[in-house]
């Protein structure tokens, strides 16, 4: 019997999605405390464990802003779909120049949906920032 794994919207190197079945297998079913993740990352473990109460933390303010937007309702599936379709069309039309335009805009404004776009269109789902705090992943040329 296979377990359905929820894949988070943000991807990254070292994501724990493949470890979720194992992690879930070693957690007691009757836990009634608070799930604490000091390094939430993409949230793959917490979103699949789905505890009643959780404290999810991370040091990356862009991950925090993205997931705070989802929690507050300012980021919805409909808004994400419309945004990614619009920016994806521009990416197809303009090529990597559009990616670098979004990257510059994100580094100036730090909008959560720009972060999602860069995460999806950037090289290998990497999340990396330079010393000045600017997102600096190059465009992914894979189709």
C-alpha cells in the first residue's frame, strides 16, 4: 500500500519528500503535543505529517513570507496559477531575459510569488543568496 505524499509548492535541494513515509512510520500515532520544526525548509515533512498543532520555523524570510501569505489567504491556488501562467507566457516569449527581469524585481521588492517563479524557473530548484542578500540562481535552460 502506497502513501500519498503531498509535494510542497517550493522545491529545493535536499527536500525530504522521499523520506516522508519513513518519518511517518517512526512517529507514534497517538502524539498529542506540538510538532516543532526549527528548520522547516519547504515544509515537506510537516505538511505530510499534518499534526493538529505545529510550530514551524526557518531563517529564510522568503520562505516565511511565502507560507505566511498562504496561511493568511493572500496567496491562493487561483492567484498562483494566474501568476505563473502569465509569467510563464512571458518567459516563453522573451526567454531567459524575463527570468532575469523577475530576479531583479524580486531582489528589489521581495514579492512571494516572484520567489515561487524563480524557484520553479531557476536552476535545479536551488535557493541561494549572495552576501548582499540577493537571489542569485541562474536561469534553468531545461524545458
